[in-house]
C-alpha cells in the first residue's frame, strides 16, 4: 500500500480523488465549517439528496453523489462531540473513519480525501483525534490494500497539519 498524504488546504478544491469525506452533523442537512464549504461547492442538489437519507448516527457514514464538486462521491460521517473523553468519543471517532473507508470501498472509490473530523466546533483534541484518524485509516488500507490507490488528509490550518504530521511520525 502507499503512504497516507497530509496536505494543507481546502477539501473542496480539486485533488483528483474519487471521494471526499464530510464532517457532517447527524441531521445531514448542512452546517458550518467543512460541511458548509462542501454544500456551497456542491450546490443545492447535495442538500436535496441528503434530505432523502433520514440523518445519520454518530460514528456512521452515508454516501451521496458530489454534484459540482470535482469528485464522484461525498461520504458524510458524523463525528462525536467532545465531552471530555468519558462518553465513548474515541470509539465513535474510530467508527467514523472505519465506516467512511467501508463506504468508499463499497462505492469503488479508489482515492479518498478526509478532513479532520470532530476537531472544529465539536472540540475533539486534535492530537488525540489525529492519532485515531491515521491509525484507523492506515489499518483499513493495510487490510484492503487492493481497494485504494491514494488516501489524503486535507487539513485546513497549520496547527492541525502539524498535529497530523506528529501523529503520523508516532505511528510509523
Ligand atoms: P466538526 O463539527 O466535526 O468539528 P468542523 O467543520 O467544525 O467539523 O471542523 C473540522 C475540521 O475541518 C477543522 O479542522 C476545520 O478547520 C476544518 N475545515 C473547515 N473548513 C474546511 C475546508 N474547506 N477544507 C478542509 N477542512 C476544513
């Protein structure tokens, strides 16, 4: 398998991937942060499709088309809100990444870009979130090496990128 790529940027730009992952909320009806950016770039058809899905549980992931985004699919996952770590946040965040990888594989998406789920308004500590994100995705890629060509994390600010780089070094 290849190496996970860590980039600084806006996930709605063109990275040549088949699928991007959205850090959605459980309504799947749009919000702020990366969710707002994805809906703005995709156009109103994305919200129309999301309305048909009936929401998504925390830790779950659901696939839609990508409309005006430069990819084929959006995989919407719902991260846990950080409550101090005593409410299964780590297991739920692991589920997000594992389920998103499963949805990508089912869709035949061979390249996937992730944002940093839960570390914005959901306040998950970025160092801990980065370690979980990278380990979960790398383990899935190792177990299904034939299914994927590229996996990227597109991180929106330097501090988040630095946390992911550190977690990546600790993992490898
Ligand atoms: P959550 O509710 O899961 O915390 P947020 O959207 O608030 O989701 O934040 C998750 C991460 O996504 C944060 O690091 C935030 O800075 C980042 N982010 C916001 N906009 C974008 C974007 N356009 N591309 C990539 N990452 C983004």
